[in-house]
C-alpha cells in the first residue's frame, strides 16, 4: 500500500462518523425547533382560552 491508498482508506473510514454526527446534530436542531413551535402553539391556545373566559365572566 502506498500513501495514497492509506489516505483513501482512512478518509473512507472517517466519513460515516461525520455524516452520523451531522445527522444527529440536525435531529437535535429539529427537536429544539419543534419544542419551540409547540410552546408557541400552546401559548397561543392559552391566550385564546383566557380571552374566552374573560368574555364569559362579563
């Protein structure tokens, strides 16, 4: 084996690890975004509920 072959083997072995790390990072980012979306949606629902309760109490 010459140095070019060794480098290509090393490079091919490290690529899946980088790809897995990137996918994991994107999954984490998407989970955080989803959490914020749900929090925003719930807060919007809660505000609407509070307004309805205020109108009913009048």
